[in-house]
C-alpha cells in the first residue's frame, strides 16, 4: 500500500485543514519557498522537522546525492559508517559521540551526517571545531568527498558571513571570539578530538558548553583517557543528566579512580549517546603486531639515572620542594630514559630555579649528561633499521631534544631522517609527509606527540615508540596513524622500555588504564 503524507494545519481563524502530499522532497521545497502563509508555514515546518528526524531507516539522501562523486574519488562508505549515520539521525536526534577506534573513518561519518542534514533542509549554519593542525585536512575532506565548501574562519566577520565554518579551538576560545560565537545560533556543531573537552575548567569546555547548538557531534576515539570522571564530563556536555550528577555517578559506577562497578548498566547508558565501531568481522584491517622490548641500560646510563633519581627524591623531601614542580621532576626521570639531551635541557632550566646547594648538584648532573656517550635505545633502533632497508619507519618520541638527537645520529650513520613536530606550519607538514611518502631517500620520519595529531600514514607499516606517554590513548592514537582504513599490510609496533626505571612503572600504569577503558567503552 502506498504511503501518503497527511498534514494538518489551520488558517488564521484556526479552521483545521488537512493536506495530503505524496512527495516528501516537494513538501520540504514548498516549506523552504514559503508556499503557505506564516501560520501554515510554521505548522508545516514542525511537521517537516518530524519527518526529517523519522525519515528512513531505509535510505539516506546523501547516498544517492554523492554516488557519482564518490565513484570519482574512490570512496566507498563502509557498512558501519552508513549504519552510524542512520542511527545518529533516526535514533539519537543528531546528538552523539562518534567514538570509533582510530582509523575507522569518524571524519567520513561526520561528513555524511553534515551533508544529510543540509540535504534535508534541517541544517544551514554549521560550525566545525578542530585542532589548528587539522583545519585544512577537514576542509579538503569536505570539499573533495562531500561537495561542501567550508571557510576556515579567522575571526567574527567570517562566522557571521558564512554558513559552513571550520575554526580551530585555539582561535574560537579567545575571549572576544568566544563571546561572538556563543551569540550565534548554530544548527549543527561538530567537535573533532573532543577529548580536549574532558575538563570543565578549561576554556575549550567553556566555549563549547556555551554554544547555541541544535545538533551536536563529538568525535573522539578516546572518550576518556585517565579516569571515569573525564567520561562523565564529556557525556554531561553532550546530554546533561544522562549519567546523573557527579556524586551519584561516582557512587554508582566508580569503585575507585581506575576501577568501575555496575559496568553493564553504565555501558547501556553510554550506548544511548555513543557509537563505537571496532576492528573485527564488520571492520577488517590487516593484523597488527605489538612488541614491548625491555632494554637494560648501560652502566653509564644506569649511574646517570640513579644520580637524577637521588636528586628528584631529595627535592621531594626538602622543604623547598615548592620551588620545583613535582611533575617536572617526574618528567626529568622520563627524559633520562629517553636521551641525555632531553634531560640536559630540563636540568639547565632548573638551574635558575634552585638555591646554591641544589644548583651545584644540577651542574654536576649536567656534566654527567654531557659525558654520557651511550644510548641503548638508539643502538637497538639502528639494529632494527638495518633489518628494514626498504621499509618506511615512523619513530615517535615525547621530547624535542630526543627527536633532534635521533635525527642527527641517524644522519651520521648515513640514514637521512625527516623531522615532524607541532611547531611546523601546515604547508611544511604537508610537504614533509609528501617527501616521506614519495622520496626513497628518506626512510625514517621522527615525530613528536604534537606533530603526530591527525596525520595519516597508511603507506608505512613499522612504528618504533622510542619512549612512552603517560596516556595510553595517546599510544593508541600513534598506532592509528598506520593501522587504519587503507592499510594493506601487517603493521609492526615496537615499544622501547628501559628496565629498572620509571618506564617500567609507566608501562604498568598504561596497562591498568587500558583495562579500565576496555571494560567501560570496549
């Protein structure tokens, strides 16, 4: 039996009238063109909203609209992406966290949702907030794959003048910009790398919570990274009250900081607002092999590490400990495990903050750092590279000084390496990735954490984590640069850990955090 659309509305005297329509598209067009008087248009607009929300578990408009374009650019949406778009629009009313694992196409899903709402006439004013390093990437994706042509906004004139806007979080959260943005009613707001909103005290969170937004998408593979309070904050930003207040949430779902309880109930609540696709039968990728390589330090390295550790303990115990940030002292221990150059940089900075006695100790430590010529990790890296003559290799480090050391030592060994970090301009980043991909003279890319955000390197399959981050999700983000849709080969990841040091403790901490994440999010 054919379905017809019956629309009930009234005239100025509130006399009811029923309109029968067969063509939903025509109906929406008539609403858009003000084919009825003001009162009728209002009534019909309400009905159009309902239809837009309820239309089709069957077909999405975007699939037919972009079929030819996708054929031209070689894009075939995966089943999990189409299912995600349908669920966000038909069941979640356009407000959701897209939490697919790294590399499974959250940007494609978001692009399809944006385009679908625009085609349905339900979104016109759209704001996409993203880290500055990803603005151009978003613009390219939307124009090439979705025939959407956003403006990368720099200030208030841009977001007032244009309807489809990309803006960096750093630009948007500036005081004057924040006030201007929060005064604009947006139909749809999309936030990429949404884990940056985990803390309500930050400007990022305050900016987004104050935006006027009807539809709201948060994109992150890591809805929390350290503890469940971060998850509570993100869910409450999307749908206040979904998890109750924090006191009730903590009592019901947190056994302690890193252990959940009533986990099945919590996961059920999360599924109402979050979609997470994982690698598996529905989303197949080549295998990835992750190996942790424990490395005993050389005698000289062990002596230097012990000397620094003694200094750190003394600082903690002294009454002058406020002079030095405790986090700086922990970072110093990690830097020693990375390279003497990274440690020397911090030791030099500390010299200006400590008293005369500590200053003398710091100078002695600096002399030890300068005299240290051995690096067990670098010896292993060179051995691995010797086995991979024709392979591209990505090396991650937390520290700029270590990055420079790795690059210079490889250069001396006749292995040209490219550097990639957060201080580089967008154009220089693009050029560096192009050279790494295309030029066989550069087999190695040495990357810092900040530099690695958002880059896609499916053409490479080997990664060395020279040192480990505090945050396990950063480790997953690193691996996701290689192990993602489009990767055709098995991926190999090597984690280097110096035995008998803070890195062993850090590794255990990472394992505990990953277990909590897997229990709650999956």
